[in-house]
C-alpha cells in the first residue's frame, strides 16, 4: 500500500468539515490484473427525495518534490490511470485531485495550468491547509 501524502490528514479533515463521509481510506480499485489505491473514497448523502448519494474518490498530492513540474507530470498521469479504471468499475463515482491553495496558485492559476485541467478533464479540490477547509471545487 502506498505511503500517505503530506496533505492526507488535512484533506480528510476538510472533506469531513464539508459534510462528506469518508468511506474508504484508501479507496481500492481493481481492474483486470491491476490494483491501484486512490487516497480517499467519500460520499455525501443527497436529499431523501433524490434517493442516493454523491460519490467521489480523491487523490491527494502535495507537490513537495525537487521539481514541481515533475510532480505535476506524475500527478496527471496517475489521475488519468485512476479515472480510466474508475470509469469502468464505478462510473457514478467522480475522481478529484486534491491540492493545497499554494500549489493551485503556482501551477493551475494561469493559462498553462488551466489548459492541463481542461484538456485532461481534471477535477480539483483546493484546500487551505491551515484552516483545513475546501476553498474551491473545480470541475
């Protein structure tokens, strides 16, 4: 099982504050001979009249390596692999990449980052690590 990311506890606490129930820590995906681990699985109950729940899987990344660009390349590749498998086994569960607000500003705020989100259809959860709160949901 992979090592937990630096922001793991922060993102988990922020999701709980936002009324999400953590269902899996980690969320396991098995597809064919492959088994991967997304950091968290969570659900949010919808209104009783809607009969159901929103379901998400959250991959958490801190971008603390020597090169933020290398971390970004690895994160996007991992996200695409996880999303591909998840779409096959549980298409109603949405995958998000969780990052802190500083990383969002450094990597995704301008056009060079936005195009990566748009073209690759990457959903983001941006958290404030001090307040342990979600500051943005980007779909």
